[in-house]
C-alpha cells in the first residue's frame, strides 16, 4: 500500500467551497489526523538542522584554527617553508580521515562531504597562493643575497688593492729615501 503525503490526499481548501462552519471543522479534523505526524516530522527536521549547524560550526572553527596555525608558522619560519607545507599536507590527510569517520557515522554524508571538499579546495588554493608568494619572496631574498656577496667580493678586491698600493707606496718611499742619501 502506497502512503500518500497528507496534504496530497486531501483536496485543497481553495478548490472546495465549504460552508463557513465546516472550514473550521475540517482544520480540526486535519489537526487530529495528521497533526502529531507533522509535529514529529518538524521536530526531527529541526533536530537534524541543529546537528548540521553544530557540525558545520565545529568544522569551520577547526579549519579556521588550522589556517591561522599555518599562517603563523609560515610567518615565523620562512626558512622551513617546505617542511611546514609537508606538515600541512599531513594535517589535510588527518582532516580527510576525520571526514571519513564522520561519513561512517552516517551524518548526511554526501552534503557534508561536498561542502568540506569545496572548503578544502578553497583552502588548497589559498595554500598554493601562499606557497607561490613565499617562493617569489625566497627568490627575491636569494637575488639580494647574491648582490651582497658580489659587493663583499668587490670590497675585498678593493681592500687588497688598497693594501697593495700602500705597500708599493712604502717601497717607493724607501727607494726614494735610499736614492736621496
């Protein structure tokens, strides 16, 4: 036996013209027959919505903490960026495992997974942008270091020339002092 939705099985009030007192009675009959069922469905739907909101809030907070942690680590440890990114990849794997555990609990798997994948992709794009910025910054720092090295080398060359000229000057002074005596 097929079960029909309560609203589909009854004719609409607009389609049927009823005497004035009968409309109120029809509403009461509907409430008696289907009210408990509708209230039960509404309660279940409200519970599921509350669970979803709580779960999403927790996951959003987790992702925010992880993103803040990543940003802090990258700012503090520029020299260890590849190592830090490896750790962030490990954190992503752990998050994937946490999502798998949620799925195994059967809590609206497809919808949550889709939203988490979108968020993960956005986070991945953000990380890629950070990685690109860090690579560009690192390349600039390397160029500056090379410039400093070249300047140091040229200063050493100049210092060697100064000492050579000073030595030559001393030898010329000695030679001219020897010629004058």
